């Protein structure tokens, strides 16, 4: 019963009013359904031409209620028919309420989970697999929603089963007790089957995580798959993931189905034993027919109670996965201070080291000072830690030791929102949304005007190509901005960063895909811009950082050299000099 209690708690705590309303509605539905059973009694007795003095207790109650001494045939038919219609209509209305509440609950829980995810550190995303994240919001959240519907189904049928059982109890206590004792024996095989529900529920969730992950990779890597002509492999990966999921699903669904369906013949046998006892011990035919009808109506109801319980048990792993992810996200919550970040004189990295989970240090004892208005460059071999360093400056990762400080105040004391709002960032692999160019700018700054957009595009040397697009600013960019060339994407991403009018602009290889002329143009614009803001540039092409105030050379996670271009270049033994020489050799 743990799973039922867990879900009741979840729903009642999140939606107390709706929960009470649903409980009332469910009770009405149970009563409405039970009335149709009660109404068969008078009909049976009227058809059997029973005299009023021989009426059963229920028929006497009904006749008294409607003011008849002898129930007319027409009225008995009408009563039975209308009780069935009333039960049907009540079910429809209540089901509508249940669906509505189910989706409202789901929306609330899943949006809160999404909020938890985005309040966490970026590490949460990089540590949790994409398949698991996507699947939690696709298949697993559906199961969570469905469990609410199933829970109400459980309660409607549970109440109904109790009302149904009270009818035969009222008519013949002994007969009903015999039935209940026989019924206990039916629980044994069902209990055994039920023990298999949870392990298969877990298996279904984990195989769905894998399946969604394969799907996501296959589709986002479609170009790569086709160019490697690895489509067979892609289909096989999908087939294998699907088949593992299907195997688990077939067994899971069969188990759930069988718990409900197996009960029917077993329960019916219990009923028949009780009725044959009643028949041999002088219970009247009208009473037996009422009991028989109650049993007939009761079996599917109890079957549903048993099946719903199994389903909820099987859906528990889905809920637990979502719950655990949300909990992990909350445990990894981004520390957020109260100080507003408005301006600064100096950003300092003090003895800062960092390692990704389970790996050795990627950054080692970094000391760096960035003064307001500085234009600094970070260079170094691939994998030396440049991107990681800017990720830390952006507050995406927290240092493992040492600190990042703004004017001697730890970054964690600032509101992360106020800090990031002042930073413009162009990542190494720019991501544009599947929206129009205009909407991509609005995403970065919701109140920007078209003039501001054109201004930013001008700085990023993009005016001409945007004007040449079929629908100009309102051209859709396709998935991840796929309808643009790599260099065009970089330029739009740069313009999108600039439009925020940031205090600090971080460029991670932001012009690496551009031709020399375009890069030169942008370089000039950036040099203009850098007069009014602080710039951190990561560059491979060293010709782009000639004007930097300070260049930091990184190797194996440490800053090994620093100085102006001329300082570093004048030292023939410096790594920087060798880097310049090798780039020079490449060109000549
Ligand atoms: N999410 C991650 N998890 C674990 N290790 C990572 C992660 N991201 C980067 N690394 C490791 O950290 C080191 C530094 O990576 P980083 O991306 O900072 O290098 P980089 O200097 O920017 O290189 P490049 O010039 O190729 O962009 C690399 O050894 C890389 O393998
Ligand atoms: Mg990098």
C-alpha cells in the first residue's frame, strides 16, 4: 500500500482543494454506480410477481421512498434504466474533472522540476545523461500523470466494491461471509504476480532512458551518420534499444493485465460457491438474483482495484526518477547571493583550481586579474583549459579550491542573475534557436528594437547577408541555426551577445570560422567595442589578439606565460613565440 500512500501524499499536498473535490466526486460516482445494482432488486421482484408482503428489504426501502405500496412494472424498468444512465453520465463528468486535474498537477510538478533543473549548477546537466533528462519529461512524466487517473480509478472502484459488498451483506450476511473467505484464497496467486511489477517497472524506465537517448543522438547526428554512411548502425542501435524496451514492456503490461483479469474467474468461483450454499440453504430467488447481479458487477470492480494498484506500483519508478532528478538538481543548486552586480573595478581569480567529477585538476592554481576596460586574451594548446576557465568566469562551474572575486567579494555573494545579465558570451560552438533571427535577438533582450538589432548586426559584419536572406530578419534559422553557414552563425551569435550591451564580453573562438576579410572587419568593430567594455578573448589565430592589454598562455591547466603581445613575442624562448612561429610557418 506504500505506493498508494506516496501518490496520495504527492497529490493531496500539491493540490489540496482539487484533491478534496475529486474525493467527493469519486464518492458520488461510486454511489451512482451502486444505485444501478440496488435498482435490479425491485425489478427482479416485480418481474417474479412477488407480493409486497414478500418484498426484500431493499425493495421495501425503494417502494417506501417513492411512495408505492406495490411497485408498478413500468416504474421498475424506468428506475433501473435511469439509474444506469445516471451512473454513465456521472462517470463522464467526473472523468473530465479527473483528466483536467491530472494535467494541471502534471504541469505544476514538471514545470517545478524544470525550474529546479535551471536553478542548479550547469554541472547538473553535464552529469545527467541527456536521454534520462528527455525521457523524464516525455514518457515518464506521462506515467506520473496517468498515475493520478489510476489513483482515482482505484478509489472509485474501491468505494464501489465496498458498497457492492454491503448489498449482499444486507441481504444475507452468512452467504457474503462465505464469499469473502473464498475470496481471500484468490489473493495468493495475485500477490505472487504482483511481486514482479516493481522490477519490471524499473526496467521499463531504464530501457526508455536508453531508447530516448539513442533517438536523440540519431536525429541530432543525422548528418554525421549519413556522411559516415553508418545508417545501418543507426537503425540497429534504435532496433536494439527498442527491442530491450519492448521486451520489458510486454512482460510489464502482461503482468498488469493478468492481475486484473486473473481475479475474474477466481472471484467468480468464490461467488458461485457462496451462491450454491445460499441456494441450498433457502435464500429466496429474488435475493439470490440480486446477490448474483451484485457479484457480477463487483468482480470487474475488484479486478480494477487490483489492477490499478499494480499499475501504480509499476509507475512508481517513473515518479522516483523524476523525484530523484529534481532532488539532485536542488542539491546542486547554484548558490545565489543578494548583492546586485552593477559595475566592477577588478575581477580576480585567486589560487583557483578546478576538476570535473572524478578527473584530475583541469585548472591548476590560476591567478588572474581582469580590470575594468581590460582587453585580455587567453591562448594555449587544445585541451589546456581555456574554455573551462571562461566557464568558471561565467559562473557555470564553481572552483574546487580558490575563488573568483569581484572587487574582493566572492562571486557567490552576488545575485547570479544580475551578474550574468552583464556578461555577453559567444561560445565555441554557437547555438541558435529554431526561430527567426529577430526572435533569437528578442530571446537575448526581450525589449530590443529593430534598430538595435541592425546595429548589432552591423558590428558583427552581418547586415549584408541578413538582408539577402529570403525573409531578412524574419527568416527562420532551422534546428540549431542549421540554415546558416558556420561563419554566419558565429556572427549572429556575436551580434546576439552584443545586443545585451554587456559590461564584459567573453568570446571563445568567436571568429574561428570566418574568412580573413570578415574577421578583420569584425576585429575592427570589436576593437571599437572594447574601448567601452571588458573583453576576454580566447583565440587560436594569434593575429587577432595583437591589441590585447594582456595575453595569458595556458598549458595543462596552468597559466605559464603572460604579458603583452610584444613582451611575449620578444622572448624567443617563450611558448608564445613558438606558437606564433608555427602559425607563421603554416601560412608561408
Ligand atoms: N564536461 C567535461 N567533463 C570532463 N572533462 C572535461 C569536460 N569538459 C572539458 N573537459 C576536459 O578538460 C580539459 C580542458 O578542456 P577545455 O575545453 O577547457 O580546453 P580548451 O583549452 O578550451 O581546448 P580547445 O582549444 O580545444 O577548445 C580537457 O582535457 C577536457 O578533456
Ligand atoms: Mg575550448
